């Protein structure tokens, strides 16, 4: 039997294909993930160490297959207006990135400054607040900057997870581990799966750092 890549008292991280191994994650209680959703993203970061793209981002097939395996249970899923929203989306949350999100179409007098988060399923909890969540993104060139093209800030992920139903949090596209770090900081049990081993290594390092990685630069 394959052993997890990383395990501690709160988090289990697997290295592999989440679609080939739904048994690793699909029995959790809530899904919080930023899947490849078909924009064929290419980073323009000047850093040679930051990958230009991610695997499976040519279309929505990977996202849709993972959500089919999830089976309609509670989920928070990142996406974009440029791609059809997942079936069963009940509400749209807007992540306001404080004006920092690439250049967009240069012939238009507006630049992109938000991402979408889709709410699926039921059981979310907590005080009713705005559906606009304002957090600066992790900058690629900052100290302790982005280590994954789509790395999310831990404070944003904490805000989202805090309103999730009780139980185990799953992220089948764990990337550099922001969902797992945020869940652990909230005392939640979490399981993640990541296809690219270099990101498993980064996530494991971040998780092993404990509270040192729970801040805005995560």
C-alpha cells in the first residue's frame, strides 16, 4: 500500500493523481480546492523558479471529474467568469485581490482584480457576512513569495474554511498546501492530494513549520 507523503496529527498529504485515487479524499466532509479549470494559465513572473503553468489546465475535464467523484457534498471551488461554473453552484463568492491580479486585456480601461469561488452543497455555518472577501494575494517576487502559480493566501483560506461544515477538509489539488495549512491552523483535520511532487515537498515543509506559516505571506 502506498504511504502518505506527509502525515501529522491534523493533516495527511498524498502524492498522486486524485482521480486515480478518490479513496484518499472523497470520503471527507467538505471540499475546499482550487482545481485546474481550463484557462491554460501562463505566469509572467520573472522568477525562473516559479512554474509557468499547472498540469491539467487545458479544459474543465479534471475539475468536473473531481466534482463528480465528490458527489454533490459541500464544496468551495475556485474558478473564473471565463469558464462555465460547476453544475450545482448555489452562490458566487468574490475574492477581491486589492487590485493585484495580472494585466488582463490591454485594450480595456479596467484590469482584473478578483477571482470567483463557487459554493456547492449545504451545511455551511457562521455569521452572515459579505460575499466579497478582500485579501491581498501572495506576490511572486515578495519575501516568502509565491511558490506555486496559483498559491492562495492562508488568511483567505482560513476565512473560507471557518464557515465550512464540521469534519474533514479535503483538497484534491493541494498545490503548495495553503488549504491544508489553513485547516491545520483552525484545528481542523484535513487531507490533500497533489500530483506534482515538487509541490508536495513545499506543502510538507510549510505544514511542518507550524504557526510560523499561518500569516499573510503564506
